[in-house]
C-alpha cells in the first residue's frame, strides 16, 4: 500500500472514530495510530459476521467434505506457522520460503 493510500485510509478511520492519530513528541514525521474501543467493537462485529458467512457457506457441504476441508486447512495452517516461526527446515516442494524481512515494492 502506498504512503498516500495509507494516509487516506487512516484519515477515514479517524473520521469514523475507529482510531486515534497523534504526532510523535520528538519526530514530527512520525504519527502514532491507536485503535479506539469503537474500533475494537467494529472488528469484533466484523469477525462475527465473517464467521457466520463462512459457517453458512460450509454448512452446505457434506460431513465428509467438511472433514476433508478441516484436515487440509489444518495442515496448511501448520505449514504456514512452521514457515513463520522457522521450524520448517526447508520449503515444501514447489514452494519458496516466505521472505518476511523483505519489503514489498
């Protein structure tokens, strides 16, 4: 996300009273963005809505298909967590290691 796009997004979040933005005491180039209680409530409501949507979508699957999906998602989460915490010695076949220290262009 570009700096101007990020700034515009934060502006909208401030106007919606979801976050607060303050200047750094010493470095005026730095802004501190803090989530407000209303922002936390919004995230909780959004998370609950997304969970209901996922449950509704998966509810149409057969029990067998749900079990297969649960195993596959569980394995994917384990692999991603392993890559993030470095417990995977090498990337899985056909995959490259996540480069978390590199910045996106």
